[in-house]
């Protein structure tokens, strides 16, 4: 499969320059001829994915980061670049607290609306959709269908609107998370140099699962077996030496990509949801119904899909079926008050005959 076809599949439209940059970045991996279609798909998706984030994205990676931080045996100073609406920052705050790590976290993002939301800490179900009920209760107060972050997770956390290119501070960090952001950067060399000066000597940077940037590897090297966690190399490595290294990285990338495959399906749900909503708007209910059923076959525990199914069935006049789907959605997410009202409404129609 080629890159353009994958972009078409996910309806992503990057500039030709971005596509060229991506092809250049992954050329070593392509040369190794071990990249499967599925892996390429994940790489493409990750590279060009939209500004969205959610709580505990790449959770096992975050846990690894916390483990390394704990080993410092001192408070850690963290920067989250491209922190979106704060999901990554607050997920880390939760994990640090749980593991008894003292911390200070700064989140920066180029988008001022996202930083405003990050400061507020109020989320819709979409941001917490992969959390189980007990974690939701630990982290949020649920008010009128919104998920309001508990005060304790805002401690030692700050946000600022800033592009990494212009971020002005003399502060040094132990960890800089820069996950799914480098794709947006036109002057990667400048940002790499900046990251190097902002990091403490034994500090590290963290990429997202399934991310690979060749130029970065000339200055940073993977820590142990985790190729998403990188520390500064003593001397910048020439590209020829890197080719050997790439083989090793490819192995770990494979593992990370497998995890990402699971996440990709989560994102695919978002993609399906958008598609179905368009079909509903166009009143193509049969087509919308087929799409939802197809997606549910792959992920039967997805609350969003059951919710969508219930709404299509209602529009199609299938009241009994709609009630059943509503009950399933509520079973998977008991917090949805709107759906609870909808269930009562359906029951009253059925009772009324
Ligand atoms: C795909 S999101 C990634 C969010 C989060 N890091 C994650 O992995 O889930 C990319 C974010 O980076 C931000 N961004 C893009 N270019 C940036 C830049 N030059 N400096 C800082 N943030 C940037 C976007 O506004 C967006 O919120």
C-alpha cells in the first residue's frame, strides 16, 4: 500500500511538503523491507493525525516514564509540548501522585483555545472514553454530563500558549514529552537544538507510540528497549551509523506499532462516527446503519457506537431495537444523562403502545 492511499483512507489531507518530509523520514525503514502494510498505515496515521488527544494515551509508555522518574529519587521537572487540552499533563499528574513522585509539569501548546480548556480542566466524555468507571471517579467529578477534573490534579501544573520554536525560558527539564507534534514543525533542526539545550544532562524526551523521526536520531538515542524514550547522544551520529541502529529500533517500533494498532482502532471509531453522522444528516439511514453494524462487529464494547446505533434505529422507527441499543450503551457508560432521558422517553413510547 502506498502513503497516498493510506491518507485517502483516513481522509487526511496534508500538504505535499509534509508528505515529502514523511517519505524522507521513513526511507530507512522502507529500505529494510520489513515494514508491513499495517505498520506503514500506523506510521502514516500517527504522523499526520489531527490535534486530538485523550486521557492515558499510550498508557504503558507513560507508566514507563513514571518508573524512570521514580528512579531519580527527587522532584522532577516536566515539559509537555503540544499538550492539547491538558489530557497528557493531567494523566501524568495522576500517575506521579499514585507512584509517590514529586513533580512540576508545564504544558505548552500553539493553540490558545486548547490551552484555555486545559486550564479549565472540564472535559466531555470523548476525552475520557477509554477510562473505566473507577478511574473516572478517582480523577473527575461528573457534573451535568461533563467531567470536571478534581483540584488535586491541578497542583504543580501550569499551562502557557506557546509554540516550541518561540518558547522562552531558561528552565531545564528532566523530561520533555513531544508526542505527535514534530510533524507540525517546519524547522526540525532548530527545535532539536532547542530541546537539547532545555534538557538536563540525564534528562530524556518522549515521543508517541509508533513515531519515528530520522533527524532526531542523529542527536538522541533510545533508552534501553524503549525507542519512544530518548536521551541525548554524546556526539551527533552520522546517518551511516544510524542505519545499523535503525534495525534495532525497527524491532521496538514493531512492538510499539502493535500497541498503536489497538489505538488506531479507537481512532477509527472517531472516523466511523464522523462518517455516520454525515450519512444521518444526508438522511441515508440504511447506509449509516450498515456502517455502525460493521464497526460494532469489530468492537462490540464501544459505547459510542451503541449510542449511534440507538439514534439511527429511532430515526428508522425501530423503537424496540433502539431501546435495546440504548440499554447496551448505558451499560457501557452509566454517566450519560442524556441517554438516560432518551431511554425513559423510548420506554414511555412503548408503554403508550
Ligand atoms: C496531535 S496533538 C498531540 C497531543 C498530545 N501530545 C498527544 O500525543 O496526544 C498535537 C498538538 O500539538 C500542537 N502543536 C502543533 N504545533 C506546535 C508547535 N510548534 N508548538 C507547540 N505545539 C504545537 C497542536 O496545537 C496540537 O494540540
